[in-house]
C-alpha cells in the first residue's frame, strides 16, 4: 500500500531548530518570514525549517527546493527519509541549511515534496536596506 500523503500542520522558518534528546520536544528559535540586508549576494549562515505533519503513514523521501520568484531552483535539500508507523502519530522534523546563498532582494520559496509530490511552500521575503550616510 503506498504511503498516505501527509498534511502539514506547521511549516516555519527559524534561525535554529532543536530537538531535546530526553523528551524529543522540538524548539524553533528565532522564527521569521523576512530578511533585511544591505549587501548582496547575501549568505545566511544558519537557516532552519521546522515541519510538523499529521495524517501521515508510511515511508517518505523528503525533498526541499529553495526557489526564487521565477521558480528557478537555487538550492536542494534531499536525502532525508521519514518513516511514520501510524496515522495517529504527528511527526516533527527540522532541516538545517548552512550558508544559504541569497543572490538579490525579492521573494523566495522553500518548496516541500514527499516522495516526489509537491506538498506546500513557505515564502521568504528578502529586502534591501539602503545604508545611511551620516554627515557631521
């Protein structure tokens, strides 16, 4: 029987996601949906995704694509597998990026796929800050 397509109940961008070893509880630290910077290309040193699912059962190959607003793929995070033994379980997962390159201001998306099938995306708005020049 093929796996059931999971429902996404939470999909967040954060500076960091942590899973506590003793309790298996997840924490998302520094949740955001936009970045402001004066310099491009910009490299975000640590960006993380927190995902919570429901109504899932089976084995899943998880893939995340980082795309610009023209649907050009700028990064791919794959090789992630998830096994859910029961639809009564609500699995959580964190995906960490390191040195994510953002070439210019604009709207970007993290697109989430399970077993090659698109599920949902989450936007990231990146704005340019003009540096102020102070005069004495």
